C-alpha cells in the first residue's frame, strides 16, 4: 500500500511538473504595482490630460493612448516569447484595408511563454486597466500575432466593433527607425468625426506595449513597412467591455450626376480607334460583354490622340486636390477648370451623346434613347413567337403582358480625372452596400509607365460581405475597361506600395498613374 501511494504521489508530482512547463509566468513592469502611478494614470485618463512616470507615458491627443516601455521585466522571457511566435504558422492576409501575415488565434496556444503572457495580459494587467478606466473589463481573450514585412500595411480605420473597449500592441522588433516605416499613425478628426490627417506617429520598439481607447475617433493605421530586411513582429488584440456611445454615422453627399453633352459622332471619328466604330465589331463586343459583364478594349484612342493627352498630363500644371477622408480614399483629382484643351476634349468625348450611344452598342444597356429597351426586346420576342404560332398552328404561347407606358429615365454619368501614386488607395466602407446601384463603370488609363501588378493600384471587384474577389482590372495604357456591377458588387483600388517608386523615371522617382474614371447609370 505504501509503495503504491508513493508511486501515485511520484506520478502526480511528475504531472505537476509537466503542467508547470506549459506556462512561464510573465513578470510585468513594476510600474503596474505602483499605486501612485495607477492613480496618476486614472486621473489623467479621466481628465483627458497627459501623464508620464519612468517608462510609462499617457497622452490624450488625438485620443487616449498609453505607452509602457519594458513591459515584460525578463529579457530571457521576451526573447523566448519571440522565438515561440516566429515558430507559429502565419497566413497572408490581404484585402482593401491591409496586407500582412497573421497567426491563428492565440487563445488556446500551449507554448509556455505565449501562455504566460496571455495569463498576465488578461489577468493582472486587465484588472489594472479596468481600475484605471473605472469600468469592468470582460475576461474575453482576443489576441493574435502579426508579421509586417516590406510593403505590408494596415490602412486607416477606427477598430470599432461591438465589445471592443481597449486595443493593445506589444512590439517585439529589432532596432527600428521611422525611416523603416511601420509606425503606428494616429489621426485627428473633423467636425463629422471623420479622420483628417496623421498628427502623431509612434515608432515600434522592443518590449514596448501601446494601448488606446477604442472609440468613434480612434482612427489609426500601420504605415507601410519600407525596410526590405526587417520584420515588424507584434502581438495585438483587444480588451472587451462596454462600448462608448457612437454619434450618428456621417453620410457623404452623392457626387452630382449629369446627362450627356450634345456632341455628335464627329467626336468619335476624331478620337477613337476605327476598329471600335465598326458595327459588326460592336456586335462582337456586345456579345462578349453580355456573357461576362466586363470587357477590356485595348488601343482604344487613336495613337496620336493618346500621346497628346498623355504628354499633357505629365507636363501641364493641373490643379490637383487630395481626396479623403483617409478611411475611405486617398488619391488626387484634377480640377476641370485646369484642363488643357486636349484633355478637355477627351473629357467631352466621354460625356458626349455619341459616346453614350456607343456604350449602349458595346454593352446592350439602355444609355441612349435610340438603343432598344427591354420592352422593345419583349415585343420582338412576341412577334417571333406569333410568327411561329401562325406557322405551326400552335396556341400555347401567351404574349408578354409586361408592357407599360413608364417614361424611360434619362441616362446620366459622373466622372473624374485621377492621379495615383505611392500610398494611394480606396477602401470599402460600411455604407457602400446600402447605397449600391446597378451601374456601368468605365476606366480609361492614360499613363502608367512600366506598371507592374506587384505595385498594387488595380481595381478589385468583390461580392458584398464576402471575401471572394470577382474581378481585378489592372492599369494598362490606352485601354478602356467596362464593368457592369449590380447592387451586391463593391469595388476598391488596392494600395499602391513602395515598389512603385523604386525605379526612377527621368529625373524623378515619382511614378504616377493617370486615368479617367466614369460611372454611367441607365
């Protein structure tokens, strides 16, 4: 009996050792044990003031955020934690908002240092943070690891999602400079609670924890990583609790739409490749478009016209205006008043009555009163069936009753002349799907010297609320892209990364894409 009890005790002790091996205790900064520091942080946070003590800094501009240097006391713990994280499986994440590599959720990982840090963050540190904020933070564990390398980025967003109250990032990076990119950029906001501009950039540093309050104005981004040999490794997540009240969502006014300009086919003859004015070829284009809802027409403008416009874009002093806010878009638009004559003529071409009719011939859409309507097609179908019935003596078909005298709507369009360069993009937005319409998108790329797909800058079409990418349209000089989208299809322009500016053009390293972007509505 004694021998068996000793053996059982020995086995239990061995099990205890194995259990202990699963977690290494993370000793956090001694500042968190200092009651004076806790009171100082709590008071400053509540009053939206500044506070600093040793390696801890609190600033409430542009929104409350706190930096704690040397967050983990033990160097060996931090180094082992880094090794465990780098051994994880990472998955490439890429959409309109970001491009980086992320681990699986760390909630149930068993590695000893990951387990120890998780316990420290969501145990002792969560209690400290709850006391500072004066709220009850939930025990929800929400944490993952991210690797940002060359050209990786996370664009402007506010982190707001039901239950998120405080965001945190723990950096495990090599010596880092602002020139390496990858800074945590904080945005100021305007009167509509929309992000305006970067007012503070936090450079990552080893064993430093940054946390901030998630709110309607907590707009931030991870700037693109510019270093080709450094890895920006971090642990990040959220502490959950009662969300802050959100003001009514700001709704942007729609862009004004215009009917066609009264210009005849003379404009088409002057500007377009004769191939696209051939009636038989137009029928061929329409057949292909109706099969796939998209088409790309290469060498669309006459070569001499294309060169004239391209040269004017690069040499003329246009009035360019940056478009925002940065949680929706970042690119430049030219003022119509600053167009030189040849660019103005090209604009008129795309707005002309003759071009609306040409688009109808290309797509089968009713963008001109001369193009056949659905009712016309039904009548044609009825007539065919009637002729067949008379020929066969059949009486089984009933002609379509869908004949109404509804006034046809007036086709309209809206357009921009855009300039794209390193750092530009557009983003999908929560309100996009509710305002989506059936529409024909037109993209005429005028200048994109030596553009490569790895630069970004392509237009991506996606299904609403799905990750599925339906179509990508890449910049291609003198190519006209037409895409018909329904209410369930959204689009964005992928962030243009640093690779686009690494090859000099003439005396400049600024590589820009110019395009006309139009949307036509039946």
